[in-house]
């Protein structure tokens, strides 16, 4: 058996230790290396990086299935292998001391040699390995070679729902390790929330913290004094130095204590609620070799959108990311580099998790993570890994971790019986199940949704109802959205997903499931998350305005509260509200400010924003907002006008109709097509998901190819009634749709009465009207905005007056699907028309049809046509999260039932 099939840890490396920098000499070996794949011609490659993203081989994506035969520990003989070679010189002042060569990440297995001497083999792709090399170094001409194999026995432990990408993808560094220096260190910085005192101890060197007047604290000694604690909401860090006579290591210390009391997870004595995300490391050009500035961009985006926690799915991240979490304030579940999900396809037969031959490798992976990351205050839970079923090896990991670091609880979702974990964790539990867990306090442990609200495509829907459950039960302590980023790769003018690189085995666009697009543009899902999980809630009550804090540790002193009063979306007054001091978890009620009388709808909007700039946002950044309807709009009477029949045209107010079909053909001189009843939308990823996909039911019912039959065109003096039946081919059910047209001067009103005919077998994608206009660009509306909104994902939409363009209304989901719906619209102006609701409608406007959107596989498949296609809807079916999780909640499902809705069209020429 070769080292490729070895089930144990790597060989030749030094014992794991904390990641740190110091004043000792170091040399980065990142940059351009010589490279060849499968003993081909030599060229060059960038380290860190993946060879598949630099012209050598192709990426491949699978979610669960291994892309090779499952016969552990064996791997295919056709095993892509990359040879790396670097020649380097030592700096002139390099000390004559021991030295180590550090690899922070090699996927999946690397054979390391320096100056023709084999150092060892790395396993554990997302974990560091260090080798002693001081005795091998030369002043110049050092030759470092690394043979990297795409597949190894370790690949069976790294099936983590991501692109299979290979190579030296994290930094390589040569580190001088001075004799008598800091070989390793560990700082314990606990906090007593009762006394306000922090206690420090250190191992591995002396500790000095000038701000706390701590100087040369010896290993094993302790020091206590009043401190400001660290939390995700107030990430107070104290700068210090761990030192010996020959080396100084800068450290950042956060005082905090993690505990579980009465089944509730607490930090510094207070319950915490995770408003979190799962974060894979991904970049659309560099894969998992994420640049530091992009990691910072992630943290800033998270903080600005009210994310307070990260689960490092499903491996330890680059250490720099954890330092950012310490600095900016994010709770972290640090997860081990472990997943054997593909064995689930075999009923878990042969799963390494319960095979003693793999035991040392399992514990080694956990040991390397814990030792590397032990000094980060942001880490509050250790996680054993992901979706590896259960077994003795996972229990051994938990036991070792608990012995090594009793200050942090242990997490692992796969231990359903909670035999060796401290937190009960589930993924994609339905709202109903979470409610039951909350009511029964199942397992008697803190409960966390380690994955929920699958953010694939348009969605996720139903976040609000999860939040309500988090707030209802003290031991239901939040969760982590799956996931942070779409894993699209740049290719040919679009973002690629599984199958786009010709992989014979792949899982399509299931890798496109994040709250931000691959280029880190926030999706509507992230905007919705920020609103649903805002830490301050502002609502109207009979007594006035209720301001409620959902922070866990801090008050609201860092926020100011401003209000704006609008008349039909136009500001008429503004001011500032004095909110009394509110502690974490408390609330107050204040009076509504005096506002002027208005002629239309009067909306009061109150915003809570930062008083001063922080490390992650400028002063004025809005943390939370709420709206209160103060004055309702008056109704506009509609008197009616005469219908005129001239030759082959019916004229009614500003409208012209075909007398045979009853279709509107012109409106105030504008050529129009429609409006006609429309029930179809381009299915979303969530429509396509689940055991019984909505999309399948809709297509089987033929809703994507409805046919319209005119039953009767009835003209009378005051209007026009067009009776139709809309139905799919091959089936007997349908929808009766009656169009009632009346006019009042230059206003043309349409009322549509809809009655189901026969037994409908499924929900409806949408219920509304479709029409098209010859041209349109500018769009303005009074209603909910500025972004898209759907029945179960609409909290982020506020009532106001908004403007856009047709193109800007589109949301460029990587896999095209229904998008861009604006909700609760009172009036819309587009293409020379004003459309008014009774009282409201939803709309989408596109330069392509729903059928074009349905047929597209990538964004660049969508080609603008010469008309703008406009949907005016009474309702759409909700979104849900059935792509991986529960579907649409009952209250958001759109069923075929009798309905009536009306809109009024006013051409631009008819408006004063």
C-alpha cells in the first residue's frame, strides 16, 4: 500500500501548534513556482492557487457523491498529479537557528522534499503541516519540491459539497524558530459577568499587556482585574505580547466565558442567539485561494447586514479570517476538515467514522484545528465536522477536544442522539419541527440549526417564521443560513456551475446557493436577512412606537433614531426621536411625533443608525427600520364613459379593442399586447426542489402552455365584457376569466373576475395579467421597494416612491428564474402609461418573456427583445426553501380559487 492509500495522518510533520507571527525571521514562498501536471511539460503556476483554475485540468462539482469508485482507502490509478518546484535563496541576514517549513493548505495530499531530502506527506487539505528544515537549508539554491495528488485516502474524508480543486492553495512559509523562542502559546482570558473581572493565564512564554498594567506574567500564573469583555457585539481586544528573551509574539486578547446553564448556551452570562451564515471559502477566479482583501470584504458585508455568527463550513478557514472575526466581532463555530457524505449513498456501509483504522486520522484532524485556532476569542464552539454519520471515531474526537479545551462546547449535527456533543444541532428542520423541539426542550441541550433557509436562487422564503421561533424559546438559539456565497466560477461571460466543465458526474447548480452572488454582490436574500434579523425592532402600537432591543450584550447607546414622514412617498417632515437608554433585551414605547396633515397615504419611517463610525461601517449606516401607516389614502371615484364602435375597432376611453377577440390593442396611442390572464412563472430553484416539486406538478398540469378561448365579447353602452376560458391542453380543468372594461375620460379600468373550472391538481405559480409594451426604460412606482419581494420574503421592502430602469429591476440569479417582483404597488409608471391598483398589485417588467427566462441556463442566455413584457399580479406562490428544506408554508401557498382584482390604465397624454 502506497502513501496514497494510507488511512493515517500525514507523516514527518511536527506536532501542531497555534498559528502566529513573531519578530523571528520568516520568508514567504508564495508566488510563481514551476509546475507540471502528470509529468507533462514544465510551466509556471501561482501559489497559492488551484491548478484547475490556472489552465491544468478542469474543476468538477458534486454535492454528495464521490467522483471516483467508493472502495476505501483506494483511489483511481488515473490520479491527476501536479509537481511543484521552487528554487529559493535565504535572505542575507537569515539566522543560524532551527527553521520550519509551513504549508497552510494542500489539496489533497502532498509529498514534500527539500534539497532532495524527503520531509514527509501531508493529509488534511484545509489543515496546516510544518516540517523541521533548519539542518537542510543552504544560503542559496534551495530546491523545494512538492508532489500533489488530487486523490488520496484523505479524499474520502473531504466530501464537502464544493468544487473538487487541487494544489497548494494556501500560503507556504519558511519560519525561523529561535532556540529559546515561543514554540507554542495558549492564553486563557475568562470573564466573570457578576464581578466584571477578567482573569488571564498564559502558557508558552511570558505575557505583557500594557493597557492592563500586566508585565511579564509568568506561565502558570494568573492575573485578575476589571476589564471590558469581548462579544460579537462589542469585540473589545487588548493588545499584548507573549515573549521570551529571544522572541516576541504580538497577541490580541478578548475576555469572555462560554457556558451552558440550564440547557442554554451563554457567553458572559447572557444567552446568545446565532444570526449566522455558513461560509465556504470561495472566489470566482481563485477558488478556495481567497485573497485577504476578499476575506475582509466578507466580514464587512456580514456586519453591515446584521450577521453575527459564522460556521466555517466544512473545514477551518484561512487563519486570517478568524483574526477578522476577533477584530470585527462574529461568533464562530470552527468546524473540522471532515465530511464523508458520499457513504450515505451506500447506506453508510464502509463509512470511516466507525472504522478503527481511521481513528488516528480523525483525531489528528481535530487536534490540528484546535491547536491552530485555540487563541481566538471569536470561537465559541468546536465542531467535529459535517455529515459523516456517527461512530466511535467522532466520539473520540469529541472526547479529545473536551479534555484539551473544556472552555468551549462541542458541536456535531450527525450525533442525533447527542451522546458525545454538548449542543443539539439539526439542519433544515421545518418550522413545525423546530416548534416541537422548542416546546419539549428535546435532549435538554441548547438547540441550533447549523443549516437552515437554503439560499439557492430566489429566496429563501420563511425566514421570518424561523426568527419568531428563535425568540419564542430560550434554548432555541438561532442558526446558520446555508450559505454565504454562490460558488460560481467565471467562464465565458457568465458564472459556471456543475456540469459546465464537462464533468460526467455532477450536481448542477446546487453549488449556487448563497446570500451573495459569486462576485459578492448582495442578493435580495441577504437584504431580507438583514431586515428579518435586525437587532432592533421598531413597530407601531396603540400607544405609539415600540423600540425593542434584540442585542445579547449591548444597549442602544450607539444608535440614533431618525424619522421621516411621507405623503404618497414624498417627504413632508422629518426629525429625530429621543429614545431612552435601553439595555440588551429590553424595550420602550415612545410617542409618535407630530406630523402634518396629508392628502394621500401618510407613512412614518423610523430608522436606527450608527451615531459614529465603526470599523465596519460609517456613521449613519442603518441597522434597523420600521414603518407605521398614519393616514390612509382616499379613494378615487370612477364614473364611466361611453363605448364607441367604429369600423373594426372598439374605442372605449383611451383604449382600442379588437371587436372579435376583445383584446386591448392600443392605449392612448401606445401599441399594446394583452393584458390576458397569466398563471405561469419561470420556476425558481425552490420550485424545482423537494420530494414533490412544485415545478413538476405545474408542468404536469400544463401551466406553462396555457391556451385562451374567447367565450363571448359583450359590448354595451357603458363598457365591454370579455368572457374567456384559460386552460392547459390535455386536461379538463381550467380557469374562467371575465374581463370587465370601463372608461372615465382618459382612464381605462379593468376588473378581472377569475373562477376555477374543474378540480385543480396543484397550486398556481402566479395569478395575474400579462401584457407587453413596444418600449420602456424608466420605471417609477409607489409601493413596496426598492428591491424585489415575494409572499414569504418581503420584510425588507418598505412603502415608498421608487424609480429604476427595466434592466435594473432584474435580479441576475446565476441560474435564471423568476425574479424582480415589486409588491404592494399603488401605482406604476412605465412606457408612457400609469397603472393604478385597487388598492395594490405586484409587477415585473422584463425585456424577455417568462418562457425565455424558463429556458435560460445562464444569465447570458437572456437576450433583450424589442418589447417590454409586463406582469401585473394579484399574487404569486411563495418561495419556501424546498431546494433543500421545507417548502412554502401553507399561508403563502397560492391555490386556485375565485378571485377578483382591478387596475386602471392612464396614458401619459391623459395625465395633467
